[in-house]
C-alpha cells in the first residue's frame, strides 16, 4: 500500500530531474527502489547508452533484488536478450551474472551465456567471453 501512495511523488521527482543528464543515476536509483520492475526497465530503456547505467547496474539490481523472486529475472531476459540495442543486451548479460551469483549456474543459465558469447556486438561478447562458470 505504501508503494502505491508514494508512486506519484516518485514519478514527479524523476520527471523534475529528467532535464539534467547528470541526475540519471539518481533517477534510476529512485525508480529501482520505488517503482515496479516494468516501470524501472522502461526508465532504463529510455537511456540505455548512458555511461552511468552499466557502471551502476549491479547496484540497481541490488535495490530490486530484495523484492524479486527467481522467476522475475525472466522478465529482463525476455525484454532484452535479443533487443536491437546492444547496450540493453549487455545489461541483460550483467543481469544474468547477477542472477547466477544469487541462484547459481544451471544448464539454462549456461545456455544463456552461450547466447551472449555469440552476440554480434563487441560490447556484449567482450564481456561474455570472459565469464567462466564453474564446471558442471
């Protein structure tokens, strides 16, 4: 109930900060902490190439992870794993790595890693090629 009452104030604050690109990190922290996952992802999709996003992505996920179940990570995979924007695919890879840090490596997560290792963008493969899951 508290989240619903605060939502309009959170959105108004984010909107007030939006003209200043230097506040993107604060906008996303606020969105990660106070908005539903879909709205948070929409905020990221608005500026996927901003340097602050990959730099602080794990922190943003940490703000959300306390209220996400294991199955909720599927939402990010479905939205971004094959997205046309390489920045969003890279964030999806980082989400996979955060997920496996919490839940461990499965055959499905290994398959997803292989998907990123075969990506067409160096931004994605440059990171994915240096991920070495533990032996099965």
